[in-house]
């Protein structure tokens, strides 16, 4: 573990940053701050930046706003949204810390860029395609999942995919194309999506129904019988399709209504179809809070229990391989910093500093950082679990792991060959894991229900 941390510090510290204004220290910094800066004066590498971030988090957790502000001034002297990897990443962590500090002490904190609101952009479908192609952060999961789904549905004439994802069905054109090439002819394909989604990037300027129409046109062009359904329109979506003004207020929705959608009658399940459950970057947004009642299921576990009761042919889960569920701010900062430097570092390898595409992609990651660091309670919706934690959760819920076949591994390797040489893949405890310079990024897993178990009570009032 220490070896991995040292390697990350070395990678993040590839280019040191010089302080621009030593007069910051003329005001006799807090003795605790002096200790934090020991060995960092003159330049800051990734390890020193992380140390300062943790020091600031500790000050905020103990309500020491004066010390926190001193540390933020130092970080502000380093941060730059147009600098190198460390500077750009620091600027987003600083923004998140300022956001959090402003709720402890309403006095305005004036730092570079701190007054600028995050621009939440709406992409066209064409721009979305370029977004998911930029680095294999999403395509990895698409590729691994699609190959396992294709294997699981062989021999069925009807396929029904219940899709829970945040990428607006970008996964399915490739899958439809693969079905069209089936030697025995394509099965009919039905895709069902919920009307709501978490209010997180990527955001598009078209409705879910418009996305479905585009998929239907493509399926028709490829001679694949196709049907697209949107369920839960009566719930009121978490995100209006054309609303870019998102707040950080609670993003919870009616839990009872969400769970009521997961039954055969609402989904119009048919006996002769293979049911596929696809979860891409979705489960992290379902609450894992049991409100102290350990006899009841959390929303996350209740979702998995109800999905299991639908008797799917396969369940695929894809998400980032990182544990951000800790109640401790310092723990989340350390984990988040060592995880989200990866996309910043990857973009640095092939996009110039003034690239609009790079700035926009990093802004989307920055929104995630601000939620992880700046908020608590129901406002903090980014609650990732690591792949190992999710695997244990699935086993506890009564699922059996499906190993990825060699053909899937070869397909994923082919995808990664199209990107920078730093990307790789490893097998780990039944998972396929995307890596960047050897560090875990995204995991993909496949599951089937085991024997049926007695249901556990879910207390819907906890939401």
C-alpha cells in the first residue's frame, strides 16, 4: 500500500510548482501550518499539495476557520485552472474547500476564480459522443458490459435491457451494431430507461424521448427490431432535460416510487425475453443509509434485492474503483485526490493547456470534487464504493459472480490500444479493472442471481 502511494506521489509530483508570493508567510503563520509546510517551501509537488489539503480539511472539521483560510491562501498561490496537472487539480479542490468553508464562516473568501460559478453545459449528442471517446473512462465499461451481455443473451429471440446509467444510452449503438451482425439474425431489442437521473454530467440538450428516437432510427437502419420505453414519468425527473441551472440542494426522489417501478407489471416483462440489468455509474447515487435500523435495507440494497427478484439473465455493474463513502472529510480528500488526478494526468498527455475540450472535461470532474468535499448529508450524492466493496455487497445480496470471458478481455484490450500507452487492464477477484499507469480507475463486474432468499424489510421512510 505504501509502495502504491509513493508511486502516485511520484507521478503527481513530476513537475514541481514554485510559490509565487512568499509574502504570504510574513503574517506569522499558525504553528500547525508551519509544520505542514515543512519540506515544502520553495516548491510544491503532489505529495505536498495533498498534505496541505488534508491540513485544511482537518482545520475545517475542527471549525478552525483561521487556520483553514491560511492554508487556502497557500493553495491559492499554487492553483491554476490553466496550469499543469497539479495546478489544475488543486484549483478544483480549493474551490470545494472554499465552498465548504463559506458555510462555516459566511465571510467571503476571495481567491483566484472563487467567485466564478461552475458552468454546467448542455452537450449535443455529437458532442457527447466525443466526450465519451476522449479517454476510455466510459468506453471501457461499455465494451466489457456489451460483450458479456451479448454472450448471456445468445439463443434468445427477444432481449429486454433495463438501463440505469448517466451517459444517455451512448452504450447501445455499438451493441445494436453487434446484434445486426449476428449470423442467425438479430433478436428484437427493447430498452427501458427511467425518466429520472442524478443531476450530474454529462448533460445533453435533448430529452430522453429524443435519445430513444435516435436509437430507434439507428436500429431501423441496421435492421434490428427495436422498442424504447421510458418509465416513471409520473415521478418528476431529478433533472429536467433542458435545465442547466442545477443546485446543490437535496437530489432525493420518492424512494417508494422508484422501487415500485422494479416489478414485472410496470416493466411489462415477457416470459420469452432475456432480461438484462445494466448499471453504469448509477448505484453510487442510491443512499446506503439505514438510519440506524440494521434490520432494514438501505435504498442501495433494496434496489439490488428487487432487481434480483426480476430474475435477470445477467446484471452488469460498472463504476469507478474508489471508496468515497467515508464520513471523514480528510479520508475523502486523500482518496479523492489520489483517484481523480488520473483523468487530469491522462488529459495532460495529449491535450494542450488551453484546450476547451480539456477544460470542459475537467470542469465536469470538478463538479464531482465539489460535491465530495463541499457537502455533507443528503446533499452529498457522490458516494462511491470500491469494486471490492461492491462485489461483497452483491454476494451478500444473493448474486453469483460471472467471470469475464477471454473474448471480452481481447475486445477491451483492442479498445485500449486506441488510446494512450498509459492505459491498461487487469483481472481482480472476478472484476475487469481499467488502469492508468498501473493505478485502478474503473471496474466492471457481471452477476447472476443465486437462490431466492426471504425478502428483508426496507424502510422507505428513511429517505
